[in-house]
């Protein structure tokens, strides 16, 4: 829905949405990479609420 509404693009880097993600060489991974499971998250901070994942806040 975010792509269809023009909020994000499949080829947009994740770091452009979530700057902290781009550390340690992950700055070139795209939304498409994440959706096709070519990139992963080893761990999320304990205070990362699922309700904030879609908005990029919190």
C-alpha cells in the first residue's frame, strides 16, 4: 500500500527511510531487497514497538 500510494519505492534504500539501518555497509539495501529476504534484521531494540515499524518512528 505504501508503494501504491507513492510514499516509498521498491528501489528506495532502506537507509533513506531508516537512517540507522545504513550502518556497517547496509546503506545500499533496498526495500525490494528486504521484501525478497535478501537482507535481514539480526535484532531489534527491546523498545521497538511493532506499531511504529510502518511509520519509521519510535
